[in-house]
C-alpha cells in the first residue's frame, strides 16, 4: 500500500508499558502496551469501503490485494509499524470498573493523509494485556453490525468512527449469546475501524484514578495539541476549554442520535470518544415504534439506564466523570460545573429546534413546546414507527385537510385497529394544530419538504435488517451486507427499487434475539 503514510504520534510521544509480554495484567504509568495481532487461520475479505480506503490513503485497486488482506486481518504487521493496545478505565452502568483497556482491539498504526490523521484499529484480532479472562475475538454477527452501522451513521450525518474492512478470520469463536449456559461456536471476524483517535473519557479516568498526575498533564496537553489546536491561553484555561469542546461535540452527537432514533445501548464512559463521535457498536438498536423507554440491551433490561430517552442525561453523567478526571489539573470546580449545568439547558433548546425541523418548522414560536410534547405523547399511544412517521410528513401540504394529512402517515401504525376513539381524537387534534402551524411557516411546500428530506431519513439499519444480513452471511451469502451497505450510503434518497426496506418491523422480528433483544455477547 504505497501511499499509506505512517506517522505514529501516540506511541512516539506518550509513555509505553515496558512489559511486552501478552499476559493479562494491570498496567500502571503507561498509556498503551505494544502487542501484535494473533494470526487468523484463514482470512477472507467480506467487504471493504472504497471511500474509507481513499480517505486514509489506500487506493481502490489495493483493496483486493494480498497486503490489504494480510494487514487488515492481522495476519501480517504493516512495514514500519508496531501495533498497540490502549490502557483505559471506565464507569460501566454507573459503577467504577477500574482498568478495562483494548481487550480485543489492536491499533495497527496512525496514518496521515491529506493533512488529516487517522488511527487504523482492528477489532477482534486476538488477546492483549487488557483481555482479562476473555478471548480478544469477535464474532461475525457483531462485526457485521459494527461494520454496517458505523457507515450508515456516517451517511446519516451522525459523527462516528468509520469502517474500512470486514473480514472472516477463519477461526471459530465460542459464545453464549443469551448468557444462559448454551455456548455455541460461531464464525470469527475482524473489522478494521478508523477514527482520528480512540481516546475515550475512560482514558483520562484511568490515569487520574492512579494519581499519575504527570501523565495526566502530558496526556491532556498531547490531546489538545493534536486534536484541539485552536485552544489557546493559560494552561488551566486550556483544560477547561478542552472540557467545553468535548461537552459540545458530545451534545451534538446525542442530538443526532435522538434525531434518527439510534440507541447506543452501552454508554459506559469507556465507550465515549473525546471527539464526540459514536464509538463501539455493541448491543445498539434503532427505534422502530417510538418508545423513549426502549433499550435493545438485555443486560440493561432491569434498570434501562441506557434507554433512548435517557441518552442526554447519561451523556451529562459521563461528562461529569470526565470532569472529575480533569479536576486535579484545574483545581477549581466552578468552571467545570458551569459547563455541566449548561449541558442539559443547551441540549433542551437544541432538541426543540431539531424536533421542529423534523416537522418542517424552521422558526420556533411559544406554543411549539406544546406541539412537541403532544406529539411525543401521541407517538406512544399506539405503536408508531418513528422513521415512517417522520418521513411521511413530507407528503403533507399546507392546504391539506386534517383527514388527508392523517391518511398520509397512517402506514406508520403497527396496530391499525388501535387507531380509534381517544387515540384517533388525540391525533386529529394534533394534526389540526400542526396544519395551522404549518400555514405560518414562510417556506413553500416544496422548499419545506426538500429540507425535511435531509433531516428525516428514509432508510436506517433496522434491527431486523441487520439480522437478515447476518443470517444470510452465516450461510456464506454476503449479498445483503453489500445491498445494505449501498442502500445506507443514501439514506435520505428515495431509491424506489429499495422501497421494501422502508417498512415496519415484520412480526417475526418483534421479540427475536438479535432484532429487539441484544446482549453484550459479541
Ligand atoms: P464493550 O462494552 O464491548 O465496549 O467492552 C468493555 C470492555 O471489555 C473493553 O475493555 C473491551 O475491550 C473488553 N472486551 C469485550 N469483549 C472482549 C473479548 N471478547 N475479549 C477481550 N476483551 C473484551
Ligand atoms: Mg468498549
């Protein structure tokens, strides 16, 4: 890969673990450990993104080459690189979990291309010093989910890691999907994902928890220098500004999640990127029927900490942990508290604006808050598909009657017979207010609809779609992986030949494992 320009800043500038044995251990006074991927038995390329390849300096033609297969399956280490695993900690489900680290992720290298820096990271390429008692591997099902979803999110305009390649390892991996004593062998797979860096909130928490303040200062300054070069001023001011930037980008990311109906499922602080990008696609899911209490993660089914409607609050809680980690450098709680407090206020006002834009309303007025809360309530009266509901609002014209307008979104209801009596009355009343409100908007129908079609996606990676592509892939048929990959590159386009994916979740998927219920087993 002749244009791959290796430029390792992380390993060159930050403290390394002097122990190079690949044994599980606590790693102190270091931010990473050198470790090589485990050689896969029989790697096979399933899919690769030409766009992401080009983004990092790999040409389209090189994708089918032997060096590409070898490098991104972990079979061979790229020339002049030394792969490494990051040491980080985190709060999991609200509890301090201590050292976690890249237990099954291995950073191959950083590369520079077109003045941008990227870290190329394999997920599922074998054990590292952070694997604890686990195997360092990933199964095909979770790798397809990560590979497809990250790219789908990118094209939806949601900040995210990117996916370069998806490979079969040729190894068998033992997993107990439901944690109920029924382990079975599954196909192993490896995803290469790409991000500016894989630094997480938990990276800072780890250092502070060990009271390694010199490393903390060095690491924060490293992060600012390379990723927030616009930050200037006194050191303490810089650290506060850094926190402000992370809070801002995190807020924007969550806003996008709420816009498209994405539920991350495991918002632990070790899964929060300091770049405000979506990272670590595990038991995530997409809202089908609009339900703020929904979480796809069976591990969280009791408390529902990471439910759709709680994501902004959890983001704030996670930022609070990051603030604690930065505090020893700042020694003044006030500026950090101010940022944390304004987080939810800013989120709420941005949320209102975002929600109105989904309705095609681009200037806010006093009574809009009521319009929003009434709609959020109505959407929960009877199972209502979020994606179809919002997308089909683009059929409504200002001059429509209430009956006409309502008819245009009727496909969104899962149980049509429930749309009667007070449910119907509530909807009639809402549409009547909505139509009146639409009349006050200055944009013409055409202009408004064009804008709405860039906000309300037509196609998302519905949970059952991911599962269909996994079931086929398990049988060696990767055509649905490719089909969804292409479909989701244009999530806002009509794509009439793909209309069958603009459909409610079929009944068989309602409570099927992998569709509505996902565990952390991956
Ligand atoms: P997650 O919730 O998937 O982000 O993972 C939490 C922690 O567990 C991270 O430190 C992961 O690296 C680690 N982990 C998850 N799965 C495995 C695995 N199969 N082998 C080793 N470590 C793992
Ligand atoms: Mg993780």
